[in-house]
């Protein structure tokens, strides 16, 4: 099966006033259609930089990176992916419906098509009935769901998510993890997900990419043996605990610990 995201010896160096910063080094990775891939590693390891490179928000210094067989910038113009940032980024003067429909307006969709798509994605993220509310009338978790709905509105096959639940409390985060997993099973989209949380990575993913401290390298890629149906209680099972241990050991090895 062809990869929808493929990196071959991708490196990225930022030039700063204090000298070069080597954010990524020789990253090789292939992500197949329908996979849920989490990137985990210490702060500054390049996991967000890699995701931003896939989204054509950063440009690798060397190597080859393709999205649906295209250069990232061409994939951006082809609307191959939606991107969810750490903060919801909703405009406070637009309703939830208005925020979700904004990219559709820019793309030139008709009013009726925008309304149909907004209704569909609000249902997907369980926000039906909140279309006329403003962001300040919603909780943080609901605002992030609206942000996910906006990324889903133009129905790209790939969803890129940069630590979208990191600022939320544990109870809300658990709820959104469940909702995201259900959405992934329902839509079959390919998801790239950045996180600092081992339990979150293990709970959500079909594949976990462990990255080292800067310069960011992939030190381990772990395929999950867990079933697609994952109630939160699966986190208490021996299989889940063993997988979390494997991820933790991968992080320790990346730091050079014994």
C-alpha cells in the first residue's frame, strides 16, 4: 500500500542569531492510509517541526518529503489535509458555524454546501445545537472540538494535530480522546498527532513514533497491538501497560540512558 506521508532522510536546520539549530536530522518515515500515528518525545525534539513540514509551514533543508505523492506545498494547494493547532484559534466575533465555514468561504463553496458541511462536522464532533454560539460561550474542550470540526469541514483525507489537548484538564482530555478515536474509526482518515503524553499516544495510536532530543531523530517506531475499539478501561490492561512501558523505554534510549 502506498504511503500517504513519506519522509526520506529529511533534515531541517534553522539559522538563528546564535547559530544554527538542527531541528530534524535524517528522518525516515512512511505513514499508510488510515493510520493513526502519534509523535512523542521531549520538548524541542522536532515533532511539531516535522508535522509543520508535512503541512508546508516549514521547509526541510534536505531530504524528500511527500504528501499524497506531492510536494507538501502542492498538497497544501490541493487541500490534502486539515491542521489543528494547540490553541483553537477561533475568531471571537464569528459564531461557531461562522468559524467552521470560514475556510469553505475562502474556497468558494456555495452557501448551501457550506451549511450542509458545517452541520455534518458539528454532528461528528458532537456540537450539534451550538452553531449559533460564539467561542466565548463554549468551554475550552468545546472550542477545541470546534477547531477540529473546522479542519474536517473540507473533508481532507489527512488530519494533522499539534498537541490539541495539551492545555485541557485530564477529565476533558479523556473525553476528547474518546471522541477523537470514535471520529477516526468513523471517517477512516489518516491522522498525525503530536503529544507529550505516553498514555494518550498509546490509547489513540496504531503507530507511535518516538523521537530523540535535538537534533530530532526517530529512534523507534512502535506498532500498536491494541484493537481499534478502545474503551478508556483498556488503559488498565496488561497489554496497554506493556505498550506504555515500551514507549517509555524508547524515550529513555533516545536520551542515551541505560
